[in-house]
C-alpha cells in the first residue's frame, strides 16, 4: 500500500524578504526548500508538493498594470495558471537534479490543477483576500474606477481585495492518484488551484478569485488518502501571543485546543488562521496527525524534531 504525504510550501519561501525575486534567487530558494521532500522519500512516502504563489502572482498583476496599454489584462485564474506552470517548472527541475544526487529513481510530474468552488460563495459578495501591491490613498479613486474593491491593509496603505472561495473538489485528483501509484513525485494545487465552477450550461468556467493554498492542500490530502500533511512556513512553531512579550511556542496542539485558540483570535485570518483551519479539517477527517513548521528546518520537521504537531482529540 502506497504511503502518501502532502508537503505544502509557502510562496514567500521562494522569494525571501529583501530579495527582488529574480529567477536566479527563486531557483536558489527552491533548491533549498526540498530537504523535507527528500526526507519523506527516504522514509518511503510517495509525495505531492503543493505551493503558494502570492509574491509571484503579485509580480504578474503588476506587469498587467504597467502594460495595460500594450497587452490584454489577464484575469486572476489565468495568473494562477501561469504561476503554477512557472513555480512547478522550478520545483520539478530542482527536484530532478536533487534526485540524481540522492540516487533516487522517480519521475516528477507537474499538474496544472483546477479546483471547484461554489459560484455563490459568501466571499464573492464580501471579498477580503488582499492581493498585489500597496497603493496610496490618492490612488484609490482610479482603482475603484477600474471596478476593483480596495481596503486598507495593516496601516501600510491600500490594496486590492478579491474573493477567496472555499475549495470543494479537486478536478485532477484521480490523475494525481494515478501518478503516485506509478512512482511519480507530483507537484499540484499551486497557489490554491485555479478556481472554477459550473455555469448554467453545466460547463466548467473560471472565476476571478483566488483560493487559499493551505485549504486546497488540505482538501487534496483528504481526497488522495494522505497519511501525512505538512505545511512549511517561515515560522518554527505555531505560537500563542505571537511576537508579544508572553509568546508561547507550541510543540503540539490538539484539534479541540486549536479550535479554542481560533475562537480567542490567537490565529489571525491573514497569517496562521487558514493553516490551523486546514490542519483541523485534515486531522479531524482522517484521524492522522498534521505538522506545521519552518521550511528552513524541514528535515527536522519531518523527523518530528521541530515544528508543531496537530493531533486528534
């Protein structure tokens, strides 16, 4: 029986703070992000690597803005597809080279992934997902004139907000399962997947929205019967009272405690909240443990020496 693990890499891990995000930097960061994946392979797991795309999608959106007089604007779904291909290419090439060094004989496949959402999801009427760059208050009227919804973000300026509907179903889940059975490492659900829905004719149609990549990764983990689910971030542990004088690092966390801390506001929607919600869903439905830890310590997270484990109960 194939043991499956899903490893979710944060998009910010591929463009570090202070970097410009050129291709050389992103490839270097990608190569450094694969220690956890290799450790899972050594432990006998078949793996799916998922990834964020926030910084990369932000770059594409900026290109859209700057070149609007020269080339057609691309909707968010198309931008997600573009970044899935680009980031998937970087991970696949880096993984193939790493497999050669590790003397591991496996194929690597990148799946451009579509994810069904509800066309009437509540986030469509009240979008709250910040995307793209910051703008000054003086720029807001012209942004509103473009039909954008704009809100103040963290006191640093104004940003565009878009719907972030809940993922319902992964279209390519069976393809991913088949590839795993046939000894492939699979890269999928990049940037949360391309949001799609059924139109009135029953055809699949894209939506101008983005899906949380941790929630989509959790859904995929459940649909392909993963035994392990890992979310790799910039933080070593899940914390209470984050970055306050009384901060507490958590080595383990039960589902019931995680729910309680969520209600208390310990895990904000813009940072750790979706990761905790995604882990609760996975652990509760499968009965397996989930793990959140630092991408820089990924090997130790996989070995259980670092990070926070989320447990049933």
